[in-house]
C-alpha cells in the first residue's frame, strides 16, 4: 500500500488519536503528517517525535502554528530529526522558536540527508538565527542544501542579517524558492537581493510581498531582470508602494525569458528526434536552462 497522509487542523488531539498516528508512522504508511494548529500534551508531542524518528516513509511534516511551543519540544523534535532520514519538507511556521530554539534545532537540520524545504516563517528569528540558516545554504560545489526556504514575517532580523542571507543565496548552488514576504526589508535590502538574484544560477521564485519596497527598489530589480541573465521566473511584489507600470514591466520581462527558454527546449527536442537537422553554426554550444519547478514542496500543505 502506498503511503498516505494525515492532515488535522486546529483540533485538540486525544491520546487515542496520537496512538493511531504513531502506529501509522511506525508502519511507514504516512507520507504527509500535518497537525497544523492542533493542541496536544507534552507527553503526546514526545510520542509523535518518537514516531517521526522511526518512520522511513514520512516526507512532509507540518507542525505550523504553535505546535513546537517550548524549548523541551524543540529538543524532542531535534532528537527525532537526528534519527529520521526521510523528511524532505519541514513546516514550523508560527512557532515561537527564537534564535535560541533554532540553535538547538540547527545541528539536526544541518546533517539531515533528505531535507530540501524549510518553513521558518513567523518564528521570532533575529540575526543569529539567519546566520544559522545561511549554513543550510552551502556554497556552490559544497554539500547539498535547501532548495526552498520560507522566512516570512520575522521582523527581528536587521539589514545586516538580510545582507548575510543575500550573500548565501548568491553563492548557493541549490536554492530555487525564497519567501521573504511581510518582513520590513525596505529598498536597501532589496538592492542586496537584486545582486543576489543576478549572481544566483538557481533562484527561480522570490516573494517580496509586503516588504516596504518603493519604485526605487523596483527600478533596481527591473534593471537586473533587463540586463542580466538569471534563473528568476517569478517575482512577487504585491502590497508594496510600487507603481503598477513598473510591476508589469518586470512581469513582462520575466515572461519573455521563460518563453525563450521554452522555445530553446523545443528546438533541442526536435534535434534529438531528428539528428539530421543541421545547426547554422556547428561549432557553437547550446546551454539549456530549464525553469520548471514542478510541484513546490512547500505548496503541498497549508501554512
């Protein structure tokens, strides 16, 4: 039987329900476990963590909205992640982690062999937390790291912290999706991010909704998209003080780049099907960059 999903939202969970969930985890019959906003005792949370540690099928774990509510729970989750080898996506959005909690969790995150998507939105992080996260975005040529990262609504991070993140993103060979919405970034940080996007060979989606940007930073982003080849295909700028005209110009340029890549892909496919098609310049090399994200790992469960 293929692994299924358990998705419960906003419920008070009984010990009997926890027992059933843990049995399913141990039997490797769960691929997605979402307990978003649920209430459970400390003892039952410990039992869930034990089940997570034993599971070989669990790919996505959603503990959004306050499930990981104290330091003891952070420690228990960290121990589970040290043993688990299957989780690809971890959602902790709305957990009061703080930098101290993330410091306890970070060793397990940094050695996990499968983790590629992490949601730490609204986790009360600051600059120290961002420094730890940068370690999960190893530079080009190093070990694999996160492909999708959500840091929405962490207003305690300063421009210095975001600057560190921008450098890490610029040099990362993995990250494809970066969600920074509803942080007070402003034009200064947006300029840093523009440089990071221009340098990155992998970043395809950047969410800057509600981040205090103006036409000044939008013009910088427009210049970047217009003059530098990037992997970027989606740039979200809603809820900012940016004119509709500038937003449309950026959107049009990104769409044009995607259409060009689709045309190149069709040409390559045609040549593969018919090897007798001659190139006008046989000595030239074609570099094909695909832009399809497929299904986002962070999109499969609600936040």
